[in-house]
């Protein structure tokens, strides 16, 4: 005869295994959805970049740089940081 605690332990282990498998499936599904969203965003951003007109003109003469058109500035040169007093 099999002791009751052995049956209980076996059932508990089976339930834990099922729970782990379910959690793994849910995480895999969530990962697929996130990857799909990222690919869609990348495709959308690429399409916007390809459609954006390039109307920017840049001219440099000595230390002077002239930029005409839509420009995004992401950082400052060392000279600008020193002039502004920030580091």
C-alpha cells in the first residue's frame, strides 16, 4: 500500500510542474507580443524617416557653422559647455 503522503507529494509535484509550464507559456506569449510591437514600431519609424524631406543645409567656415532647416541638437561641444558654465 502507498502511503497518503506519497500520493499527496506526487500530486503537489504534478501541480507545480503544470503551474511552471503555464507560466512559461504565458511568458513566451508575452515575449512574442513585445517583439511584434517592437518590430511594428521600428517599421513605422523607418517609414517616417524615409518620408521625411531633407531640407537641411550646413555650411562651415573656420569656427563658424551655419545650419538652415529643421535640426535636432543632441549634445554640446566643449566650447559651448564652458561658455554656459555647465559641465
